[in-house]
């Protein structure tokens, strides 16, 4: 994952020269989930303000734009989020750890056991 927080120069560029409170992240990265969305996601208890949650999303690319002018070279992609999953920030830690040998030799569950020393 990439931390999208703006550095000081990016923040000033995004909002102009005089800003009492510059934004920490670029426009469009904040999403708001209403009552219906929270119900669909199975969120019964609201998290504390400032807490960190894991957000997994699937999005459809709805537009792509590249422009090159005398003064500015710009690229932009617009995404429509279509599917979301919300969980605790430790969601990745709750997944069972995979044994690296599974990638080499397969597992009984996947049915792709490979003999030791086999070439692919």
C-alpha cells in the first residue's frame, strides 16, 4: 500500500498560497459511508475518531486523461468504487500465515502437489 498523504509542497500546491489548514491528503481520497452503506458492510458499532481501519475496494476505471501543454503535463484516472470491504486494521494479521514451501511444493487442499525436485 502507498501512503497518499501530501507533503508540505503538494499541500500548498493543491490549495493555493494562503491556507490556514492545508489538506493532508489529495482531494477525492476521503469517502463517506452512510447508514445504508454501513449496514451493507456489517458495521454495527462505529469506530472511534482517529482509529485506523482496513479498507479493501474494487473499482471500475471510468475515465483516463493525459494532457501535455506548454506549462503543465498531467495524468488523471477516475475510479468508481463498486465493492468495499471494511475491517480492523489488523485484518491482514488475522489471515493464517502461508508456508513458503506451499508455493514450491503445493498443498493437499489445492491438489497441486509437486514432487520434490520436479522441473516446471
